[in-house]
C-alpha cells in the first residue's frame, strides 16, 4: 500500500529568512525542534529521540534536495515507499507578509492523524525553543 501525502502549513514569528532557513536545514537547527539529537555529515542526517543510554530510537535520513532559503527534502533511509519524503519549505505570504513553514510528509492512511499530531508538537517545540 502506498502512503498518503500530508501537507501542513504554519505561520512563523520571524522576519529573518536566514534564521528560519538555518532552523530547518542544519543539524543544530533541526535538533531544536525535531529530535533530541541531530547530527549531520554530508548529505546524511542522524536523528535520535530519547536518552541514548536508556530507551531511544535512532533513524538516518538522506538529503535529496536542498535549495537555500526555499526548501529541504529528505528521505528516511529505511523508507520502503519510493514516493515518500519529508519536505520543509519556507515562503512569504503575500497577504500578511508573514513567513510560512510548509511541511509535506507521508504516512499510511491509518497513521495520518498521528503524524499530524507529531508535526503539531514539533511546531510547538520550534516555537518554544526558538520563538519562531
């Protein structure tokens, strides 16, 4: 079964495109809101959730495409669906002049609500830790 696409959009509280870009495209920025620890080397990212000395989960991803100040697209290395990826895109609203963060992710139909909740929690973490 192919996964279904989930598209979300969040308003950011920053006028700095560079700050937003660094938050979504660097290991140190992603660590502030996606996982407890993120490391990067070349086009590989390693995400760790939980205490590394106790219960934890680690997943690796490959950066598929990265266009500075626009978007980054990654794919989990263990992903079975060849069409699935995660994309984080920044844009500026013409109506409000606010920066927006658009997320595209994929999940099995029965997991879409859970994935939506995870991204909402990630965004709350982003706001709490960076003010964006």
